[in-house]
């Protein structure tokens, strides 16, 4: 990165399907790992979206407000990179993945895995 370039603005998305405790430990652990990736690359954290105790399968019945907010952020140009711990944290639904890929392409947002 040259002195005239700004650090990429990164949004983090974390999710866990089942969290019987309601504490959201898994998203917290994901977030901690992703912060290390951001720091290691000299990026800037712009936003953190999370869905706790929310399935991402095509059979899911609960809404995922963090997922919807992340998609809105992509479309609004709020960040340059969407960083997730692994692909399964995003979605397990092919239609949603296609929607994400199209939004990222249109918004020139890179998708990265920690």
C-alpha cells in the first residue's frame, strides 16, 4: 500500500447456528480471529455484523438481520472487503450465495475468509 492509498475498509460477518447458552461464544471467537487477520493486513474494521443462533440453510426459518444488514452494506458501498471465518458462516443456501456474489461484484467488494 502506498502512502496515497487508504487501508481497505473491512466488514466482519460472524454466525453460529446453535447457541443454547445464548451467549454467542462462537461468534466472539470468530470475531477475535478475524480481528487478527485485519491487523495483520493493515486493514480498517468498518463494521461487524453477526447472527447468533441463526441457521443459514435453505430450510432456515429464523430471519438473519446481520446477514441482511451486510448485504445492504455491500450495496451501499460501506466497505471494501467482507471477511468471514469460513464459507459456511455466510450461508449454506446456494440462492443466497449467488445473491451475495452478484452484490459483491456490482459493489466491487472483495470476499475474504479468515
